[in-house]
């Protein structure tokens, strides 16, 4: 058995990793701050939570409701 082969855990990893969501209602053109963001399960519903620094300071292209997942299309 190869102990460095983690492929069997790929599905489990997907479940436990997270995506970015907004934690409050935000208007279109709002500039995102760290305090606006929340990491929610599962991964794959938008921007990966590990990329949160890339979205801070970006402007929303549309209004988002609390707990909406943040997608690339939602930010400029």
C-alpha cells in the first residue's frame, strides 16, 4: 500500500473544503471586505475559500443576499 497516495480521499476532501459566501445582504457595487465573507461547505459552489484574499477589495457586479455563494461572475 502506498501511504502517499491520497486519491481515495478525494471525495472526503471535497466535502470538508469550503467555498466563499457573503454573511450579510450586500448591494451591487459594494467593495468586499474580510468581514463580508464566510467560508461554507461544500467546495465547488463558487470561489474556493482558500482564495479569499483575491476577492477582498473587489466590487460586486450584482446584489447578493446573506449566505449566497460568491462566484467569479459576482465580482469585477
